[in-house]
C-alpha cells in the first residue's frame, strides 16, 4: 500500500502536477464589459447593426436570451458584477459613490487563489480617482467617464498620456497582457467606455451609417393609445434629457443619435475581433472562458424614452455571450434568466474557488453545461432616484419569466403590471386603471380592492377583477419574499437591511 502511494506521488511529480500550495489549475478568463449596449445591438439580432465579430462570437458561443441587470445604471451595475450583490447591499446607488475597498469581489478572490489579474478600461465607481483598486496585478484605467480620444491612463499608479482612440487603446493594453508569458491562470477584465454618450465614433467609422434609419419601436409614438395606463411620469419624460423630444437638452436629434451610437459600436466590435485573434494566436482561444456583456441596456424610443434607469425591457436586458469551444458547442441559446450578480459566483466556480457568503447571485455554470437545468423563478429590480437626473423615480420591481410588477416611490399615480408572454412590448398595463385619486393609500390598496364596484367599473368589461387581484397579490407576495431574501427593505429608506 505504502509503495503504491509513493509511486503515485512520484508519478505526479514527473507529470508536473503540483500537490502543495501554489497557483490554481483553473481556467483562464477574459471578461469584456461594454457600456450601454442594448441587448439586441448585434447584427444577428437586428440587421441595422454591423457587428461581424460579435456575430461570429455569438455563432460560436452560447447566447443567453434573458440576461438582465438588477440596477440599470453604470456604477451600481458594475459594482454588482464585481461583488455579486444587489445595489442596496454593496452601497453603490449612483455613479459617484466608490465601491467600499473591503467589499469581497471576484478579482480579489481569484488573485488570492493565485490568478494573475488585470483590469483595463473604465472603472467609473468613485470617478474622482483612477488609482489602482484592490484585486488586480495589472491596472490600466482613467477617471470617471473618460474621453473617447487622447486619454490619460493610470497605468499601475503612473499617469500616461496616450494619443489615439480610447476603445483601440484599451484593446492594445488588453493584447499586451495576453502577450505576456503567464505562469498561472489569468483573468483579464476589459471594460470599455463605449458606447456611452456622447457618442464619438472612431475616425475610420465616422459617417458609415449615413443614410440609414434605425427601426424605432411603435411605442415611441406620442399617442393616447400608447400612454393609456402608463404612469404620468413616463409621458412627461418625453420632453426631458432622457426623452425622445428633448434628449440631451435638444443637442442632437434621435436619428443622428442612433446612427452615432451604431458607428461608435463598430470599434467595440473591432476590439472583440482583435482579442479573439490574439487568443487564437496564443493558442488560448479554445480553452479560455470568454464572456461578453454590457453594464445595462439602452432605450431607443421605447415609450418615448432613451437611456436606461427604468425597468422596461430595453433598459434592463443586456447581451450575454459565453465562448469556450473546449467546453461548449457553438450556436447554442439559453432561455434561463441570468443576472449581473451571477458573474461573480460563476467565475469563482469556474476557477474552483469557494464562493463567499456575501455573494447574493447564483452561478450559471450548470445552465451553461445543460440547457435543461431550471433557472431562477423571479428576481428583484431596484433603481434609486438620482437628484442629478430626477426624471425617473425610484423603482422596486419583480420580474418572473412571464410577469413584471413595478412599484414607484416618490410619485403619485399608477404602478405597472405586464404579462410579458402576451405583451412583450409592455403596452397594456394590467393595473393601469387602478390608482389613487381622492382615497388614502397607494395603488396597492386600489388593486386589493379591485372587486369593489367603484374599481371594477374602471377596469371595464371583460376584465376578471378577482383574478387580477389574485395575480397582483401573488406577485406582490413574491416581491416581498425576494426582498427579504436579498436583505433589502421593502421601502427605499436607505438602510442596508430590513429593520430588526
């Protein structure tokens, strides 16, 4: 017996297997995060967009049809990606708050386990500083939103002025990291400024979409039919910074806005192509887990709105492609709901690292490997009102695979409930007729009293008031259940956990 153990040990040594503490035998990870990319801003999804490299990545990878963010805003979403936590938990509720340095993140855990880690691009959380953040062996970033041309990077603590287009320069730094000889698994986090407004295409792409027209949604029309049952703040937002009739203080019309967005996206597509080519030239493409996504979605006229923040589908949905030919056959799709809080535990599971108890998301590794694995049933969306952009109220909502319930804080009027299976464009608010006028209480009170004569009459003929009330109550109960699970107060009172 002893002789067999000795022989086995010697065999491991001769094979180069490390049995003591040392670098993990984990898989290399490349994570590409885009800013404000719509879930369908890919040529294979909407032919208006020209994205040959993303098309190829999608064709050779696994595409998630239902990927979402828990807060549709840059910094809160980025903090959720890093920490695996909802915004109320990690504390980054807006674009100016830094992520607490003690917060556990997947780069910290990977680095602690022996991975070589690199961050290249836009950090954004706490934009007053571009100093290196914990968890990275290599740091290349800039302050705040950064600029599209001739940026100054903080490269491992040193200010470096560069000439050129920022998307290309970020890609250049990423390629340089991939060119290094790594004696341990690596994690490369590539975080683009693009396609954040104000859009500025690379010089080689300017004008390439001239004469084209984006296929705007039918819900953009300013009609009574489109806004029937919507909260008043939605229509009122049309003629504001985040509305189609006043966008960015009327500095650009919607047609040009969408064309410049698409032209700016072309450099991102080039970047994906360059990173894929670099991995291939290094013999790493087949085995590297390459993940592509966005920090939030982006509205292009849905309900008369642009930008993000709301809980409408165009705002909360993001593209998600996972590529690793060694593990997954290309061209697959997954329908399970995946959240930005799920990247942290997924990357750690891939690396064979224990997931911290602070993580609230769920690894989707099993879903990647088996399309029949059940996904989550429901999840909570939160957005916290910003003084600088006061047009959109605080939102606390629930999304299931069929229904969406939205409650608002600080506004007077309707809540929203949609049957996404029969109404994917969110045009028919099932509880739009039930709102407070002279009564006490919020819209919840009105829906709970839906069978009373004064409210059932508002619903009109053909609406089963009892069934609607029961649906609302079941979703409302599920919302409260999920809020308790993630330790979020049911009212936005700025406390990190439920009152004890």
